[in-house]
């Protein structure tokens, strides 16, 4: 990447800021060991003359100007190319407080290291061939995993499962392109005829499967936004508390208690659900309540799934119909609350075609059925919680979509006998798109965007 030098020595704090048991300052580059030599003293105050890789050395980090110890540390040395960055790497493991870590980092910078940019250690691992671009992105996905299922997807990607399939698909298309370009450059007498349709159809099927898996993966990675909506006093906040098994939202008999949206995350069968408790939707006169209602409408519009809550102990009101109109055709469940009270069946046709679940947020009746219905609404029964898609990355899905578009165009052109340049152009475009997954055709701007999402120190 043009803005980063890859030949100097970088340093950064690689553990989160704040107070903790252990903190790490990491260095990578040709001067890492020299800096360790300058800053390290053993338990007797002596410098180390010989450093063996893959060992821990106990001692102190000292200020070379006055010999003062700034922290008690364990120092590790990983020799190139047997390190994450395939450069010499040194790590100072000290106490996890901001002051000692900053002091060790300051001393490293004073010895000639440069403060690392976001994701620069992982960038060096990518540029030096330690990992490909899909694996580099998986590092961030591992860190940001919201569930065990999301972690499983990220770890598999980090281990290269996605890269293997993408390279195989790209290789198959390269064979097709080689034949097409040869048939353009040479006469038919020199190149035996070959039908490329089966290879193109196989590539199309593979891309469609990868896109489908990416959709499932994004559910695990990003979570599902669930808006809990309804008119005032139907038990929306009580339902939130019942799903979370804790008193997270304030509940009173007074309508309009909830004035703002409240978000909490619930994990069901490996899927993170981001529950959004909203203000009751009505024609409020109070200014603050009106603002809350407006936020409720925005939450409903941005939701992946809507739980429309009604009070099963009272007849349906016009306000219920108004809320149902706002829900419209969005994926939804109709939750008839207060099943512990006598029920009034007046909600037929409120949300046509939408599954209805009877619950009591007060007693917990029906909550298991509601949770199962939520998972079913998201996964549709087509994916088990234990299944692990190859990717959960939205960028990968967009690349697969672009590659599929070109492969489909090539299939169509070949089906009409339009071999040669027209088919070759689309095959080449799909190959270049797939190269963006693993990094073969990644631009500097793309790398800047990807690694800019990392924290400093990783």
C-alpha cells in the first residue's frame, strides 16, 4: 500500500486500553530485536546477549537513559519468517494498566520504532504472504464475533476454507479463459473444439450457493434487528423483559411509560437478535412522547423482523389496525399477549398470512414457542444452528454477486453461440472479481478500506 512503509519497525499496544491483568506492546520489523535488546534487563539487571526465538524472558523494561525500570515484563521474540507478520516480532507482556503500557510504548518509539497504523500488523501478514485477504478479514471477524456460531464462521474463514473454494472456482474459470483466448488467437485447426458451457454452469451454481451461504452467515455476523411494536400498554416492555429473563425495561400500568427505544441483544440457537423495545404507537399529544413514537416508526422501518404485540384480553382497537398498516408486508409475528387473562378473539385478519403466537409476558407462558417462531422466521428451517457458512462478510457477498452477473452473461452468450471476445470479457471480469476475495486483484483503495476497520495494534 502506497501510504504504508513495510520495511521499518512498527510498535503499538495490542490489548484494549483500560485496567487489566496483562497488557501487550508489540513490535514488528527489522529493528524489533535491537529495541528489545535496548529496553530489556533480566532479574539481575543484565542485558541479554543471545535471544532464542519462541521463548519467554522474564525481567524488566527499562529506560536506557537512566536505567529506571518502568514495568516488570515477559519478553518474547519470534524470528522471521516464523511469525504472524513474517518479520521479526517482539512482544512485551506487562501489567495491564494504561500508564505502564504507554511508558513501554514510548520507550519503543524513542528507540526508532514507528507507531503502527490501524491493522498494520495484519496488513504485513497479508503483504508478506502469511495469510490472504479473506483470512485477514477473518481476523477482524473473530474479534468482533457476537456468538459462537459467528465465531465458527470466522475461524473457518481464518483457516482458509473460503479461500480454498474461491481459488478452485477461479482456477476453473481461468482454464475456460485460457481456451477462449487461445481460440481467438489461433485458428480452429490449431485448437480442438471444446464446449465451455458445462464449466460455466458449474461456476454459476457454485456462486449461487456461496451467495446463499453468505446470506445465512450475515445473520450470524450482524444479528437480526427485531422491533417490538404495538399501541401503548399492550405489554411490549414486559415482553422484552420476558425474552431477556431480566427486568431491563421499566414496566408500569400507565400507558406511554416507554418514551424512547431500548436495545438489548438476545442469543437464540446461535443467532444474535437485537431486540428494540419501542414507544407505543399512537397519536400522542405530549411532545416527548411524539418523538418516541417517531423513533418507533424508524425502528419498525429498519427492522429485519417485527413483533407486533396486541393485548389479548381486550378487543382489537383502531390503533392496532394502524400499527398493522405500518407493519405492512414486513417479516413479522403477531404476538397476542396476556394469555394469563381471559382472551378475546378479535385479531383475525390483523396481519394476514403472519404467524400468531399466544404468550403471557407476566407468567412466561408461550415464550418458548415465541423464541422458536423467531428463529424459524429468520432461518426458515433451512439452516441448522450448527451449520457454518463459508463467509459472513457483506463485501464477499457483493463480490460473489458481481462475479455471478458476469458468469451468467457468459453462459447466455455461449448458449447463443457467441464464443470469443464476448464470452472471454465476462469470464475475465468474474475472475478479477473473485481475486478481490483472496487479494490477487485487490487495489490499494480496497486494502485501505479493509485494514482501516481494524484497531491499532492488530
